[in-house]
C-alpha cells in the first residue's frame, strides 16, 4: 500500500488501523496491542483517548466481526513517534500527505457548497496553499534529520509534490534488496571489516553499489550512518580479492 485512505468519521479525519498495519508491514494484532497500551497510558493522564484512537470493528474474510481502531492524525503521530528507519519515514510521509489531501478536499467542498464571493474563494485558496506549504515544511524538516541518506531523498521528493503537485525530485529505488557488510562478507568468505576496507579504499560506497541508511545502535538511543550494499558490488569485490592474491 503506497497511500493511506483517509475518511471522515463524526467529522473527524481518520484512517483504519488495518491500513496502517499494512503500510508499516506489521501484523495487525501487534499494532492493536501497541494501541491498547497507548490507550492505557492516555487513560492515566488527562487526555481523551478518542482524540487519538477510536475503537471500531470490521468484518473479516470469515464474515466475523473483529476489533480494530480508527486513528486520527494525532494517533498516527503517536505510532510514527515509536518508529525509526525506512518504515517510520515512509509512514510519516504517507499520513502527512493523506491527511493534508483530505483537508484540501473538505475545504474545496465547502467553497462549492456555499457559493463564495471572489474574495472568499481567494482566501480559501490561500488556506489550501498554506496547508500544502505546512505539509511540505514538516517533510523537509524531517528530511534534515536523515541528511545524506535515501530517506532524505524520499521526504524531499514528497515535499516538492506537496508544493507543485508533481515529483520534481525523483524518488529513489527502494525495491532493490540491500545487504549489510557482514552479509556481503559471508557470501565472499571474508570479514565485514575486510568488506569495509575494500569498499572504502576503492570508493565503492556510491549509488551504483548501495545506499546510505541510518541504523539504530543497540542499547543506546542513537542512529548512525550505515552503508548497505547491492548485489552489484559482489563481483567487484571478488575481482579485488583475486587481484590481492595474484
């Protein structure tokens, strides 16, 4: 799923928890457990659960009623706040864009319904434009946190689409499988340190052979740049290793 489906429920813009789970590639039951935990925390404070998560149901493929949640934009903010890396970036970009589109649609419908004057229509268009600018600003600010990585390119591309209606900046190819230095080393029978030495010495950490990501360091709340490789680097490294032993 590339786009979230935003709809109005009791005049509140929401998305289904099942759609969120599909987008972030997480089992729906696991997401439900997390949301229930968030609701418990909200109940302990002075917050209204329905401002974030609204209990609902759906009919599954066995024609049985099952529980789910409707997430408001605040609810999506809370889910995204717990995520890092590619999934967190793409989910944030998706729901910010989807909610802003819904807001523009509602504002546009109001303009048509009440038959506004030229001045009022101009003001409505200004508000819609400001909403797009605000969405783009959020995306570009988030992109700065991922400087030099593929995530920065993704977020900036979505920001330009918010402002112009089209992708002026290209989206990176996110479907190519990438491998860690340890995985590449295992394929070649060498250590991950050796992979790093060879690729650094021969300037192989480029878009042709992989992508920069930010990985979270275990046990500490910190992300560091990490290069992950495409399969295209394997024959190059194999030739370099053969040259060393020749």
